[in-house]
C-alpha cells in the first residue's frame, strides 16, 4: 500500500516480467523502492515514505544513538531526476540541521557520490542513500566537502556536539 492508502501499480508487459516501455524502467524501480520503504522500513527510518509525486519523496529518519543528533527526528526530502538510477537523486534535510555536510540555506546534503556524476552508480538504492545520510549524522565527512564551514570548524574543535544538542532539543 502506498501512502494515502492506494496501491502502487507497476506497468508490465503481458508476460509480467518487464516494463512495457523502456523509458518507464526508472519509474518501476522507484515504485519498487518506495514499496520497500513503505512495507519494511530500515530501523533508523520511521514507517512509511510520502511520495506526493513519483519524483519527490519525503522520509523521516531518526538521529543515531550516541551522536549529537540522538533523539532528533528529521524529515529528509529526495528529488529524483527523470533518468534515475543513472543519475543521483538530490537529498535535502527538510528539517533544519546544523551539520558540516548540509547546506545551511537549502538543506542540500553535499557529498561526492550525490553531486559528482563520476561517483554515482546505479547500484545505489534509496535505502543505501538514506543509510549514508543517517551515517553522516553520526560522523561527518570532513575531507574537503564541508559546505557549512562554521559547523566543520566547530566539529574539528569538538564544540559541535554542544551546539547540535541545543539545536536538536
């Protein structure tokens, strides 16, 4: 069942094995991935994924235990290009997050594998992308991809934990 109670439908050929139209393969894959998130969400993801349209989803993730974000609940928005999985989705925190790898103005998650076409591979799935996002909350990537330089500076000085705890609570 999809959010809102309707079942997700797949377009298949009469044999039932392949999409009827090759240009719709990405839709079929996205539909399967959405069904999976809805039916069996990972432990760090609250049940259900909201897909108001097939190319824009919102998922709620929980801050990992032992991290500065522990106890936080964060809405994450995914925007898929029409040629997904051959191009990476854009991932945004809809909830304000103070983090070295999150643009403080837009909430965009800035990581090489999401922003550099040479790092992305169609083998990545939505649940793996979300796992990386949750892992970031535990341990930021600090090798030159920190878009929020102030948060990166505080993280390096071990002061970010205090700022985040105040921000999350």
